[in-house]
C-alpha cells in the first residue's frame, strides 16, 4: 500500500513539472499611445510629481475582474494582472508625461525631490463588461485627473476622460486588449488636456 501511494505521489510531481504553461495567465496593463511632444509652454521649466492613483480596492489587487449585466462582478479564475491596474496606470502616466517633454521633470510619487506641480489620478472605471446575455463585451475606462500647484495646494485644473471599446473576443484576452486600447485613448485625451493647460 505504501509503495502505491509513493508511486502515485512521484507520478503526480513529475506530471506537474511537465506542464509548459502556468495555470494562471498573467496580463500586463500597457498603452500603445505614442507620446505628444511638448512645446515651450508655461510648464517647460516646471517639475511634476505623479501621485499614486486613487482607486477601488479591486484595482489595487492583481485580480482580473469583469462585470455582468452592469450589476454583478466576478473574478477570472485562470487570468490575472502581473501588476495591479492602479500601479500600472500610475506608471503609464509617468511614462507618457516624461516622454512628452511638456515638463522639465516627471517624478514618481515616492521621489524625495520637491515638485512644482502634482498630478492626482482617480481611476473610476477600469473593467470589462459583458452584456446581452454574454454575447457582447466591451472595456470601460474612466479616469479623472487633477493638476495641483504644490506650493499652495491650489487646484489648477481638473478633468475626466473616458473611453469604451468593444472586445474582439469574449474572454480575458479580448478584455485585456480592449482595456489597453481604451487606456491608450484616455491617456491621449489626458496628454492633450495637460498640454493645453500648460500653454
């Protein structure tokens, strides 16, 4: 009896090691937006700090969630984010503003350096929806941005940007592609707005 249990245990271990793919597939939040070049505007000699994004607890975790019929929320069991959407979107904003050259410097929220401006981010929606008895799916991204003068803590400007893009496939992979495309659109809108504020 012990030999049978031992043999079954060894077989189970080797079978587990032979898997080529992980049980859970990890996806990245990533925008394909090409940056907008800045001009010699009022922010050219100023530094900006990207504060860590405010969001729901769900977006601070690596769980990949979806909404069914606008009221029921579930998690994918075999798919998750490699980095939480909250962190990833903060990094994407930093990258876009750093590459745009609108500001002298773009700093992460943990930077010890003082900045002239602070960009606060509130992620209101970043989720895949299923509708019409799960025959259609789309990504919904809504982000609010507030530009603040760091010296006196006064709001310079605030705006909300949104995008909805249909998913090509009714699964996590289709949702990720649609979410990343919607995020790219929102970041494009955001960059245009920041550029106008700094003119």
